[in-house]
C-alpha cells in the first residue's frame, strides 16, 4: 500500500476530521497493535505542526512501556504514579498540560518539551491498554480542539485492535 500525506486544510476541527479519515484508512484491516501504533505515530507527527514527540506507551500490567513513536529516544518505563503519562493511565482521563515544568512529578524525557497531551487507551472491556502521548516544544500547544481530535484518533486506534 502506498500512502501519501496530504496537507490538512480548513478549520482545526475540519483538519482533525481529515486526519481521522487518514488514520482510519491506515488502520483499515490491520489489528496488530505495534503496526497500527507505528503508522499512527508517523501520520500524526508528519501532519501536525509544532510537535517534537508522538507515540505510544503500552501498559504491561504494572507500568507503561514505550512503544512505537516519532521523535528523540524516550523514557522506556513509566510508573503509573509518575508524570503526565502515568496520570493519564491512572485516572483514565486525558491530560492536557500547558506547562509540563509546572506538573508535579513531570518526567523530562526530552528537555525540549514544554507542553503535553496524553490520551489514555482503554479497551471496550475497560482494561487499560496504554496511552497516546504528544509533546510540543511550545507552551500551551494543545487546546480543546486538539484534545477532541486526538481523542478521536486514539479511539480509532483502540477500535482497530478489536
């Protein structure tokens, strides 16, 4: 399959609708969590501006373990009681952090990161699968429209595994 990235156009919600359509096309017919996470990381990293890390952490029953990503090498293991990723996994709620340096227990895997959005990945049975993590060098990079768009992409990822 050949894939070519297309430039997103229109309002931010329209751009996320286009990105979700691209994500669904990439995920179609594939159930492997590694393959789908790898392709989604690349798609989102290429499509959205001002990101320095996009990727997945998978829950192994004890802690989060790094999965496919785009960006600099990352922290390999994250306990659920540490950092923004741990908070998203523990609370099962998206964490949209305008200033990671003000977040208690922030783990600085990449010193260039200033804001972060982490979406928990929860299966249909309620089991924690992991998190979808995006970092930006810009403070307050992510707004509510980004959160809604990226939550939709995370849902498409979870649905692709079923």
